[in-house]
């Protein structure tokens, strides 16, 4: 399993939301390049970055920061947030971004996701963000009448590289991972899954590692607030997951 330390961007700053709500925002490092550099120094191979402004506005707001970090640091970048058309995906991949996470369009435009997966093999992931088991879109502001497992099954043979699964009710509250929902997803699909939301300690990392023994498509975990609040040390988590 890989550790994906997270950098969420709003107005160019590293921030964290609680349960995806803009009114519950905490600002951390004002320099995302320095933050990413620290993650890499501590042994992380991947960094997970989200354009929070873009997710809510449906437009590109912080992509130049993605590109700057990719050019300056030796790391793999997984990025998402408001990426909803082929032109944007192509632009990011042309600038060496390693993996693109599509959220809203995974629900609204499956044909586009299929096209992009064929055009950019191995580069396209979908973000399945769940609220009470149902998929949300547009910065988690709208809930759709389709479950996470139902949507995952629709993408089984399309060619996406990964699913990033987030339980919104767990995100940013440091209350532990939704192991039951995650287990259901893992058993319903053969696609590689990266868990996100609620990781609060190394014990949560250990639980996920244990789940991955019998579910080899669990290949990573995204950690945000627990790192910023010094509840998880990046180097310790990276070494454990090895």
C-alpha cells in the first residue's frame, strides 16, 4: 500500500475542510510547495492534491500550483477537484501530472470518463465520495440516487486505474475509517481502491493494512488532517505500509 499525504488547496493555501463544508475550514501551510517538499523528504512517493476552489466552482483555480510542484519535486502527483472536461485533463497530463481524479463527471458523464480512460491509459481515476452510502458531486454539495458500489460496478470494465473512496461524514473529523463501507466496495469491484476520510492514527493505518491482506485491490490510503494535527508521522506511516 502507498501513503498519499494530502494537500487541499484554497486560494493557494493548504487547508482542510470538515465533512466537506466550506464554512468549516482550517488553514495550515500557506506554501503548498514547501508542504509537498516536506512530504517527499519524509519518504512519501505520492502526493494527493485537490483544488477545493475548483471543486465548488467547476473551473480550474489552482492547477498551476500542481504543475509547479510536479516540475520542482521528484514525486508522483494525483490531482482532482473540478476537473470536468477533456481539455483540462489533457493539459494536466501534458504537464506530467501522473494521475487525474474525476469526481462529478464520473456520475454525470460516464462516456467522457470511458473516452479519457482509453486516451490516457493508467492515468484516470474516479473519486467516489459518499454520504450515507450515496455518491455526491460538485464539491460534495449534491447527493445522487446511486450508491458507491452501484457506480463502481458501472466502471468495472471501462479501464480506469483507481477508485478513490471517501466517506464524507468521516472526512476531517479524525473519527476513524469507514471499514464496513470500504469492505463492501472492495468486495464489489476488482478496480484498485485508495481509501480516504477519517484516518486519525497509526492504528487506522494498521486496520487498513490488515484489510488489504485479503483484499489486494486496496492499494493506498490518503491522509490529511491527521498529518497536519501531528497525529500521524508521514515517515512512520510510509515505513509501516512498506
